[in-house]
């Protein structure tokens, strides 16, 4: 009975650790990436993936046309919808053989730090935007309820002030020096 309890606790601890790792991976892949990270991912794609998947992600790269099965078409919206970010990351990191797919897809375990950006770049071929952009500042609302300033010109639709001249335009007579007749 004691051995059974230890085994059950060990299994529960293992499952908890596995779930935490899955949650961490999913969280890492569910967020947005920066524009800079996406540009770096594009450079990696050009260097490592484009020869098979093609510049436009259609799976028709120079080396890809000779492969059977052909490389994945990243512009396929149906595939994009049914494939999780985590699965795309696993294929990038483990390759086809490590995920039960084509053995011609090589693994890239060194891309772990960049995998979220790589997933975002692959998603971009189908128009899915995973880029985190800075928020534009909110436009300032015009002050519509503030009372008019005393030195502001009177509004024409205000009958009491419409006929009165503005004080700033007409100087007071006492301040005006009298002109001498010459």
C-alpha cells in the first residue's frame, strides 16, 4: 500500500510538471511578438526555410519541388485554423521526424528562443497578425462644456453680445489723447 501511494504521488507530480510545461509553452506562443522579433524571424525563414517552403510560404521553394510529400503551404487558411501555435513550434523545434510528420523537415532546436516569432511569421503568410504594436495615443476630445473666456470674441448667435463691439478692438476715449488742431 505504501509503494502504491508513493507511485501515485510520483505520477501526480510528474503530470503536474508536464501540465505546467504545456501551460508555459502555450502562454509563450499565445501572445503577440514585437515587430523587431518578426523581422528577425523573417531573416531566419529566408536562411533556413525558404529553400523548401518558398518566399511566399506556398511550399514551392527551389528544394521543395523535389520533395515528397511537398512542404507545407503556409498560405492554406484551413491548415492555419486547425493547427495550434504549439504544434507549429514543435515541428520547428523537433522537425518532422520528432512530430510524426515528414522526415524531410529538419529539426531546429536552436530556435527555441525565437520560436514564438517564427510561429508569428508562419501565421503571417495567411494574413494572421500576431505582432504587438504600440498603442496610438488617444485623441484629445475638444472641450465643449468649458465656459467661454471673458476675452474671447462673442458668438454671433448670442443676441445680447452680438451688437456690442469687442472691448479689445475699441480703446476707451479717456485713454485716447486729444488731437490738436493745426
